């Protein structure tokens, strides 16, 4: 159970970051002014990303908390 909770915490922490990078790549693919633009650190300071990533990160924190408490 502890390993499952740690795995869930890792996935729910990393998944929003990877999905947001994919979305930024898709959005910039159709931008004619800069076609080779990828995801940068500046894209992750966007308030929209932080709002979307808040729920999975809270799940990650709770999963890690419960994993630590299990003996």
C-alpha cells in the first residue's frame, strides 16, 4: 500500500507538468510568428497552470502524507 501511495504521489505531481508542456507545444505549433517555440519556465508561472495543477498537487501531498504515516 505504501508503494502504491508513493507511486500515486509521483504521478499526480509530474503529470500536470508534462501535460502542460504538451499543451504549450500544441498551442505554439499553429503560431506562425515562432514555430520552433517549446515550453519554457515562463509558461509554468502562468496563473491558469497553477489553478489547473493545484488539485493534482493536493492529491499528491495527501498521498505522500498517508504513505509516510503507514508503518
